[in-house]
């Protein structure tokens, strides 16, 4: 059963709205994520099958372990299209879920995805600094790639602890580290420049997206630069959570080699017509990511400082 009673989104942002959003990160988040809602899963290769179920549960277990599963109730903060919560539910980690996001468009898509999967989920448009649920509501709060969008991360941690039941756990994953964000952005910028310019060559006719689509992607990228407010040092993120009152706090990082390859691949895929991305290409990109992720876990995580990896995950609990 799914339900939501919040307003419908504005599907596109004008150039004037984009300009205004540069001075208002929360407006930028709404505009950007409403804009991206309908195509977000495709853009980030999000699915609700075994591939992403395995990824979500592996990420969760890597930082939080398997004790306490299945959690009776859970909320996803900044759910987007529901990737993390819905795949954790399918993986048996969570029984009943709630999706929240500042973007009405994302909440609608998440609820539609939940309904299509037959999952018991409700949803609300929500500000992470003022979560619209009562104290002690959930056994678990999760989020994926959300903390770096929130202006006051410590206030969000305090709200998460408020809505958690005593002894409840939070798990946030997919947050950019300071070092990782630097090299990911540089790789993305270089790849976008090369792809959009090389596809002007006549021999690559058919590989260039229409200019109006490239212009729209550039406006979306401008908003993305506004909504990505923070990057994190793992130790500093742990300190924020402890400062908000969390206990048993632990941060883990992942993806170094996988990020070095993944960001150019994602940017290339965003810059060319989708029909050029054949099944053969998608399988190549996925298998490469799997191999490099295995290299990160089995070797590089043991010899490199955790600050070098692209993603940081964090967990903690509310005092009983």
C-alpha cells in the first residue's frame, strides 16, 4: 500500500529559477530533483532487481552488519526514487518503509516504484532538518547520497535521532569524501568536454545529442553544483554524528579504482544519445565496475588511507 498527499512537482526549471537557486540551496534541491525525477533511475543505472538489491544490502551490511534484521519499520531520508529503501526491503533488511524527500517529484516516483514492486511504503515531502514524524517512530533510518545536500548536517542527525526509537539505528551511504569529490568532478568535467567536442567531428555523426538537450543538461549540471553542498572527511562526519548525540558511530569508505573509472563512464553515458548505449556496452561498464570494486575491497582498502576513497558510509545508534 502506498500513499502520498503532497503537491505535484514543477517538471522543469527555467533559466531564471536556476539563477535564483544559486542563492537558495533548498530551492535548488527541489528544482534539480524535480527536474531529474523522471529520468533519475536511468541516469544512474538504478534498478530494483538482483543487481541493485545485492548492492544495497552489501553496502548496508558492510557498515552496519546483519544484527537486528529485518527491521520492522524504516524511513529513508532524501529517498530520491527510493533506490536504497526499496532494494533493502526486497533484500529482507526492512519490513515496512516510509520515503521522504524535499522534492515532490522524487516522492511521487519513489511511491510509484514501491507500488510496482508491491511493497508496503508511505511517503511525505520532508525537510531533513524538520522531519514530519513523531518522536520514536522508526527502528531504522537510512539514506543514500543525501547528507551532502543538507545545509545543516548536524541538525539533520539530531532529527534522525529524534524520530528513531530508543536503540534504533541509522545508516547513511553514498556520501562524497573531500578527496574523492575533487577527482570525480575533474574526471567528469574532462570527459564532458571531450565527448561534447569530439562528437562534432563528421565521422562521429549520430553520437552527438541535439544541442538543446546538451544545453538542458548543462543547466541541470549548474544546479547540481549548487545542491551538492558538502564533502566529508570520514573522521569529521563521525564527529558530527557524535555531537548530535549518536553512539556506536562508525564510518567506512569504499570505491577508489571503481570511482576513477565510473565517473568518466557515467559522464560519457549522459553526453551521448541513449540508443548508442547498447546492451554490450552496459554489460562491459557493469562488469568493469564489479572488477574494480572487488579490487578496492580485497586490496586497496587494506593499503590506502580511507580518506582517498570516493564514498563514505556512516552508522550509529540512538541511546536506549
